[in-house]
């Protein structure tokens, strides 16, 4: 009978731990989102034009050939052209090779290629977008 009580206690503990982790993940995501929104607002206020800030960010990312390849891959995958998207991801990866400062982005692109190979278009797009964010921020 004691074993049964231990199992029940273990299940309750696991439930509490899972709920706590979920709460932390939600809280962390909210904090990051709030910080990003405040950062964007400050940036827009400092230039006195949110549109100018957006245009500057868009132009700078399109000047980067790696980001351009990632953008093309995301667009192709969203349009259902997985093979074309895969080609763009491989091209982006090739452009990243030998550059330790962008190793995290390269790993994200590799994960996007793997996800696409596994048939997970949404996962591939998500990884590619994270790679792009890392490149644009750095």
C-alpha cells in the first residue's frame, strides 16, 4: 500500500513541477516580449519616426546575402516549394561556413534543413526565422 502512496505523491510532484516550468516559460516569454517592445519604442522615439526605423532595419537585412537567402528560403517554404527552400538554406549555410561569430545562426540553418527533410515545414520556418533574427541583431 505504501508503494501506491509514493506513486501518487510522485505524480502530484511531477504535476506541480510541470506547472511551475510552464509558468516560468510563459513568464520568461512575456518578459522578453515586453523588453523587445520597450526597446523598439525607445528606438522609434529616438529617431522620431517608427517608419524610418523599420525601413532601416529592412534595408540592412536585405543587404546581407545570408539573410537574403534565408528570406528566400522562408518564402519558398511558405509557398509549398520545399526543394527551392532547401536550396536557399544550403546556400545560406555555405555562406556562413568558417565564420565563428555566426555559428549559432549556422546551427539554426542546419536545424531548418533537417526539419524540412523530416517534412516539418513549420519547424523549418521557425528555425530559419531564429537564424535570421540572430544575424540581424548581431
